[in-house]
C-alpha cells in the first residue's frame, strides 16, 4: 500500500507557527555568553525567567535552536513529499527535497505476544538493549543515512544526497531527521501496525549519542533510551573538561570533533572555549522532558565520563522536576561489563521504563542507580534554582 503524507505535517507547522508567535523572539547575538557552570535552564538567553510551562515550551524551542546553531547543525523540517509503503516487514520510505529524492527501508521485527497496533522501538543499527517480545523493533540503518567512519565521512550518506554534502547537519542531526521521517511514514501507513503514541528510540555508544538527539528533537517519541552514550550524549562538556583537568582520561569536545562527524563543523569554534557554549547536555535531557527518558551508562570506562554523565543527568533531571515529572527520567550507571552489553542487574529498571512508557502500565520509574562513588558537587556546577512551573 502506498499513500501520500497526510495533513499532519501541515498541522505540525501550524502549531510551530502558533508557538513562535507566542514566544519571545530568539535573539542570540552578539554572542558574549560565558558560564563555567551548567547554563541555567530556567533563564532565557536574553535574561528573562522561565516561570510557567508555557515559558518552558518557548525556552525549549530556544534551546533546540541553540543546539542546532552551535553544535548539531540544522535539522531540516519535513520534506516536500514523503511516501511510504509497507510490505513483508519492510517499511519503504521515499522522501524528496526539491528535485532530489532518496529511499530507505527500515525493517520491522514484530513481537509474537501482545496485540496490534504494537509499541515499537526505533533501534539505531539494531540497538543493544533487550527489547521485550511485546514491543516491535524498527531497525534504522543509520550509517547508510549518514556515514560515521571517521572524519572523511562528512557529508556522505542519503541525507546529504538530499540536502547537499555541505549541509551543516552533522551525522547525529541527520539521523534525527531520519527518525522523524520513519515516524511520518508510520503515521501514514496503518498497515505497519505500529502504535504511534508508543514509540521509543535507542542506540549504544556513538549511536546512543544519536538516539538521545533524536529523542530530544521529536516530541512524538514517548521513550528515549540512550545507552553508554558518554561524551556527546549524557555527559556535559563542562564537567568532562573538568574531569580531564583532574587527570581522568575522559573524552572531551576538543577530542571528539577530531574523531568523527557526529557534530556539525559549527561546533568547532566552541570546543576549546566550552564556557562560551550557551547550553550543555543537561539541556539535551531537558528537551526530552517531560517524556520518558532512561539513560544507561557504564562506570567501567573512564572515557565515557562517568562523573560527567552522573552530574549532567542529575542537572538535566531538574527540568523534569520543574515540570512535575521527576520520575519520567531515570539514570542507571553500572560497571563490570563490556561496552554496550546490557547488564542483567538493570533488567528490572529497563523493563519498568518500557512497561510504563510503551505498554501503558503503572510501574516504578523512580530510578537513579550508580555503582560509582560520585558526589555531584551541586555548588560547583549549578548556580540556579529549580522553579515549580505553573
Ligand atoms: C562512547 O561512544 C564512542 C566514543 O565517543 C568514541 O570516542 C569511541 O571511539 O567509540 C565509542 C563507540 O561508539 O563505541 C562503539
């Protein structure tokens, strides 16, 4: 079955326009920002306070724009046309931008229990968490969409066929755009039998960074599960730089941009002067709020910045607290296992998140677990208070 995309995209735009009209204008220059601590989620770039949930929606739109402008590159809007067809567990999606079009075809593995339409997890390169047999897995081959071999991968992949090899989007922004198109396609393809209000996204390591970004940038995602994303994902650049200064072999912004093309080249001017970056990755979690977010880390490897992810995600959870949804975000940080091998000791916690956000059950997701002895020195990193947003 093939069908044209419906009016929902136009609707989404209409909402964005309404939001834009009621938000203060986004004025980001002159760029004189400097803050050695984690930037205040609850103060607009221009200095006014965030006091209500409606204010937060505007502040989130501002943070979204800042991430694109200074780190990830531009995530384009919906394509000019999108068609999709489902056949034999393959969802074939064709998108075009102007005169150019590309197709990609995620495969879907369906559960053998539960009932249709099924909840589903979009898994970057298949993912590395145990997905229960009540939830479908949508396998997103991210590398063909935006390559990530090394620095030579910049501008390579189907995303760049569509938007040009000079598009500002780094690989993570490109993948996030792809995830949104998968969801668009599911919306117009009922025969794929996926429950549109029960969609998750996951990936591990570099793909965990990417999954985190996708969850932050598409509010149709009900549950985001970044696994061992470390630097560039759940870690904060500021805390990682500090860890390095303390002698820990942790990945920093300065290093990461030399390794691969996950970020836009727009990030390069910031990597040696991180205090001038008007956000940090606690606000990536903030963009997911109040939707489900279960951040899985691994204390086994210094490189992942365990202290940084621990502090960063605690700071990010303040946004959830402000929105009255503290337990929609969990954090589990356990070591003693190889990279990207999900520890069985965390199975119950993962199950609780999946059951609540993808299966609609009432489970305990008040989960903050670490086997590391990290004390988050709040005074060192946070000089703002968390409001209760009305
Ligand atoms: C944790 O993610 C990355 C890390 O950022 C890289 O420095 C390292 O090379 O690879 C990790 C990864 O993706 O491992 C599969």
